[in-house]
C-alpha cells in the first residue's frame, strides 16, 4: 500500500508535491503485487522444507523402533524357536542401520534445509537394510517380507510422485531378487511339524507391527499435510485481501491526485479574497473565509500525510509510547472529533506498561472501530484495554442493535456496512492495518445482551520500539 500511496500529488501553498505519474503508478502496483506473491511462495516453500525436516525426525524415531524390533525378532527366532539364522551378518546389518541412524541424528542437529532427495536416500537405506535381513532369513518366504511396503507408504505421503515411483520400482526389484536368491530357513526338527503355524504367527506379528507404525506415522504425516493446507488457505485469503487493498489504493491514489489541483486553486482564491478584505476586520465574511481556508488546509494536510508516509519505515512513522499512553492519546483525539459521543475507558495491566511504536495507521484503525461503536450507540461506548508481556487486548463495545452472526464473520474481510450512507470500507481497512502487525479483529455479540463488541488482539513483539528491535 505504501507504493500505491506514493502516487499522490498534493499542492501546498502553491507548491506541487508530485509522486508517480499514471504509468509509474501502475508499474509500482504491479511490483507490489508481484512481491506479495513471491513472499507467499517463499513462505510456503520454506514451510515445505520444515515439514520434510519434521518427517525425517519421525523417520529417525521409527528407525530406532525398527532396530530394537529387528534385534528382538532375531534373538527370539534363534533362541526361542530354534531357527538357525546367520546371526553374524544379520547383526552387522542391524548395527550398520543403527550407525546410520546416529548419523541421521547428527544431521538433524546441524539444522539446515532437508530436501526430498535426502529423504529419498533415507528410505533407500531402510529398503536395503530390510532386504539384507530378509535375504538371510528365508527371502520372499519370510512372513515379514511385506514390511517392504512400509517405506513405499511413507514415500507416498511425503515425497513427490517421481520419487515414490522410483522407490516402488526399487522395492519390487528387491522383492523379486529375494524370490530367486535367499538363504532358506533351517528349523529345529521338533518344530518342523509346526512350520505353517509359525509362518502364520510371524505374519500376525508383522501385521501388528506394521499397523502400529502406519497408525503413528501416517497419522502424523496427515496432520502435517492438513496444517500445510490450512496455511495455504490463509495465504490465499491474504492474497485476495491484498488484491482488494491494491485496487482500493489505486482508486484512492487517483482521487488524491485529482483533488490536489482543485484544493490548491481553492486555497489560492481564498487567500486572495482574505487579502482583499484585510481592511474590514469586522466583516463577518472575513471570519467565514478564514474558517473555509482552514478546512481546505485540513484537506491538503490529509493528502500530504498520505504522500509523506509513502514508503516510510515503521520506525520513522511512529513514536515510542507506553501502551496506556497510546490508548490515552487515541481516546483524547477521538473525543475531540466526536463531541457528542462518550466513552468509558478501563485500563487493565501491570504498570509501567510495555512500550510500543505508536504507528499512525494502527491508531487510525482503532479510531475507526470507536467511530463504528459511537455510530451504533453514541452515549454508551466502552473501551477496555488489557496487556501482559506478550499481548495487547483491546475491547470496544456498544449498545446498538447488534449484528447477525453471518454479518459478524463478513465484517473486516470484505466491504460491509449497516449504514445507509456508509461505504463499507472502515472496518475492512482497520482489519488490514491491524493484520500488518500480526493482529486480528473479531466481532461478537455482547454477553450481557444488546450490542456488539469488537475484540482487537495484537502481539506486542510486532509493536516493539526501534530500540527493542535493535536489541533482538
């Protein structure tokens, strides 16, 4: 919006302050929109990289379980059922897998981005280790052979389709090789008659183990995917809101550009009329002209403020104030504008209050919310502000007719008004301004009946003073 606002042309005291021309303004808007899209894309892709890191941590935990389970299974088969297994090579494979998991733990500790290719290699190691263990324990005739499906299941929930297909091909080739090449199981002759029963028991144990792993891992993966989808939905909503703000900013910039010249002309004519009547101090028209020129100057100052704030850094656009001082200044300024309205103020929080950067757009957003409450019930407006070390909560309540639940949800997300002559922009812009600082605005009916409450919640870390930011 700052880039859009820079397209304002204001004339003060006969001097022209010119921003971009129409072509530059459209180009600036395009750059603003492009940066917004690029920022959203970076956030989503960064989040995807973090998801891969979380998934690798889960795979690390599951591999620890697998190492313990494989060790217990080999010992049970040899010493419990008298099955002659080549313990030395199988122990070497399990030890190598455990050592690889130690390397994985160190890799996670170093941090940095973990790509899908690295995760694919991790799954390849698991497939290779499981294939080696199966080779020394009956190959494709081992009741645990279908555990080879687990890495494919994990890949299908995490990796791109190409990686999943490649892992599936590798796993099928390993399974096929186990059908051709393997070391047959050699059992104690006393258990030979129960071979099929042992096979069924092994399949049951494998199923229980696989079901537990899938229930844990896939459920956690699905939760991560749902969280990502929620993030993408929020980004899409933010992009739509930014698009509406850019369109609104374009209209505002054009209107301000068109108003600059007429206001300058009016100011010049009024000064000349005052000069012509300078000798008639008692003429009532002189006072009216002075009042009229004052109103024109106010309009010019408002347009100049838009131009002056364009592209300004937040630390330059605000002042360091304690939260209670900030609320007090807003209420005092609002009372000066709304002479017929009254507001009861309650401040709840530890003193001294934390200091924030009192930025103009944030103050204007809160004034808009106060104006809406005063329009609903001029004599019964209540403002309650509370804070702690992390959050500032501001609650503005009125005694008006209230809003329907659907209207409460829509307000602030699109143009919405209940006034016959309203434009439906005030709460929309207030919501956007507060959202810049990570805050949110919610509307709800009063709990004691009759009226509406606007709840503003702002994280103080996003409102810190310049000195606070420097310290961090």
